[in-house]
C-alpha cells in the first residue's frame, strides 16, 4: 500500500485514520491546520507522527480530509509528485478540484464514506457495513476498493459529475430525517406532549420503518392509511394539519403524494382507491 498520510484532523479524518489503523493499515503521518489537533490524532494511532502539511503531502497515498472550501487551495499549494495518489474525502466536491496534483503527476480520486461523523468514535463503529463512494483511475480505484473492503465497507463507483446529486440526495437519509422528526415533535407539542416524550414514542417507530425498508424494500415497507387507501383518515389528517397551519398541511400533502406513488408500484391499491386518495390531497 505504501506510506499513508492524512491532511486534516477533524471528525472525518480522525475517524477514518483511526479506523484504518485499527484494521492493520499503517497511517504514518497526520497534518492539520491546528498542530494540537494533529498531535492529538497522531497520539491515538500507533507509529503515527504529527507533521507539517508539506511533509505529509509526500506520502504515497494522501487523504485530504479538510472542509470542501479548503480542498482546492490546499491542492494548489502543496508540493505533489509523480507516482503518488491524492484523494479527497468530500461527497459534494468533484475530483477535478485536485487538478493541480494531477498536473504534478499524481493520480487523484475521491473516497467518501457515507456515514455520519458528528461523533468520531461512534463513526468508527459504524463504518463497517456502510458504503463509500469511490472515484479515480483504474489503479487508484483498485487501491481504494481494497481499503474499503479492509474497513468492511461497500464501495460505490461514482462517475465524474455526479457528486452533488449523490451527496445532496443522501441528506434525505441523514439529517433531513431530523427535520421530519422535528415536524412531528412540533405537532405533538401543540397538544401538550414535549420533545422528550415525543421522541421516546416516535424513534422506535422510525427504527422499525428503516428495518422494514432494509428487509422488504421501500415500496413494500410502506404502512399506514396510505398503504390501505384509507382516504377518510387522510382527509381527517389533512383537515387537522390545515387548522394547525398551512405549512403543516402542505408538508403532509406532499409526503402523502410521494407515498401514494410508492404504494402504487406494489399494486396494493385499486385504481379507484388511489384516485380517492389523490382527490383528497389535491389542492383546492
């Protein structure tokens, strides 16, 4: 594999570097804008040293685990060389931002673990079984695939130009879930149930829904009045949300429409049932 270095000792870099080390992959150097952060991370990885970015940039495989806005300037200022590989770990930024490294003869690519890194130690535990988006020329892609398998991750091959759509849509399965839960909590608060009680009730149902999706697929996992074509219940929901506020009704209407489309792919509803639901949720 050759020598490996990380430039960037934030949450993602910290989790990924430690995870590789724990799986027997030697991470020799860590650099960061904050020398204290680099030293803290290096101390957690056997055989690793905290160094300047210019020194780390001479490793055989360099991971750039900095913020998206910092990738381009960093790629432009470091002394890259032929025969090495430079990989950023952003989901949204195209690999073309590493063109300065490619111009110097390095192979460039992307390695984006599709996981949440708000808690790096928990993220290390979650990497196995998660997916990682990989992009690069054949030799580098093979090397990154090997690292993915070492981490127990499922590699996804991204074509050039797809990263913004890939990363943006992944938010629906990540932080956007929190916005949906926040909507439910807000509604429950209107009739006297606080956030702690609401989450205690709602989170087990959310986990059950995700488990059902994992075992059955999206369409077959749909439950509730939409899956049964129960237009009367949906009408009562919509009336209650409208009374609470038009924004609540609009959100419910849009998600009901999407759910109806999903259910129709399973042919669980007759055309008449689907039409009744569609009429109920149609704007007046």
